[in-house]
C-alpha cells in the first residue's frame, strides 16, 4: 500500500469591499471567506431577504457553478471551485477573485457589494484579514480560518503504458509497472506539479537515483521520462518501468512532488532534459523544470512519498 505524508500550508485572505455610498452598510453581516487549494467557500449569516452570490468579475455571463441564490432566512453558504470560477488574477504568492453579493436574485441593485478576495499562500498561522474602504464602514477588522493542502499519493501499479490495472504489492522481475503520482483535489488551473529527486533502494544498503533534482529521468532503461496529465480537475504524473532487483526481495521507491502556484500567464515553466555528461554543462547551472525563483518568493508545497513492491523470494524462484 502506498505511504504518504501530507504537509500543511497557510492561506492569507484579504477582502476589500466596495459599496455604493448611498446604500446601508448594515444590510447583512460581513461575509466569511475560507480559501482552500481548489476554491473559496463563502459563509454569511441568514437574512430576511433574498441574497445572490456571484464569484465573477461581471454580472453577466456567469456560469451556474459560479452563482448561488438563497431565500430569506436560509443559511448562506456556497463553495466556488477554481476550475469553474478561476481567479481574476494571480501574482507571486497569491490568487485574487471577485465576489459580488447582490440583494436580488436576478437584478443589479443599489445595495450590491463587491469583495476582492485574495488568497495568499505563506508560512505560519493561517489568517484572513478584512479591510474595508471607505473606512467609515463598521465591519470587523479581521477573520481567521485554516486551509488544508492537496492530498497527494504515489503508487506503483501493474499495467501497460499509462493505464494501470491495480496496485502492485508484489511483482516479478521484468514485469511492466506504471508509476502514478497524483494530487486528486488540486486543480491544474491553479497549480503546477513536478516530480523530482526519486530513488529506489532495497531497504538495506543499495540505492539508485531514478529522477534528479531537475525532474529528469537519469536512466530510461530503469524508468521512462515522466509524463504529466493535462486534466483540469486533478494533478497527475505517470511513468513506466520494468521491475528489477538488487538481489533482495523488495524495492522501495521514494519521490518528491513539488506544487507551485501558476504564473499570471497561467503556464508552468518547463525545459527539455539534457544529458549532463554529453552536454558538458555544469549541473549547478541547469535550470530545474519547475525552477523556484527565490527573488519572487514563489509559494512551494513539497511532499515526500514512498511506496513498496515485494519481489519473489529466491526460494520461491526455484520452483
């Protein structure tokens, strides 16, 4: 069975509200916003009139997934997935979305309020701070919440190409297996994924590096180059290999996965992997596939994962 470790990061949320100066600032309680890796949840105390929430930069052309209407005295709580309601912008460590709270189920009214929600990935305690302009609005100064990072797993499955059939607790030498790395609840519209620093050992003393710090396969006879899925709903990478042995009856695969927030252009940086020895270049000068620019303080989420494969014992192999 695959073993995994989940790390936690923190989300800093800023909400900047703008409201028509002729409207009442008391028509509803301050919204509470909670950022997660795949979306934003909005909670508001019940009121005695209809309320509509729109996670969109405009009132028109809003998809059904990005709007929610609540009847009088109904609990107001809605989750907006980044896959369907992408942020309006992203920069360095943050994602920005626009929330519109309307007092009518269909119309634009004088009392509508717009909130700019900024989810910032950082270290330390998760905090959500609310700043309101103009300053004479009587709103709370701060909110607090927590956020859990995507859940990532690594498994070695029996199958061919990129279509595993079942997890391989045991396998024979020469058998084809598929390596799967997946963060099932993270959207590829928000995050970039990189598999790097992968090794295999026998749990005793023998050890081989399969994928280097750049994310490049070192020996394709042991592991094929890593491929990345283009699905918008999950982050997944896969590769294939044939089982070999160090002479013992187990293989322990260990890999790192790195998630970073996409650039404002919504692309993931990548380079072609080159043969270090034949290129004559200094390995230290080669740019990783998912380079972390320390001057920009790019938010990075790292996972260390491992999975075991049991090989037939020598005694069994004699029969």
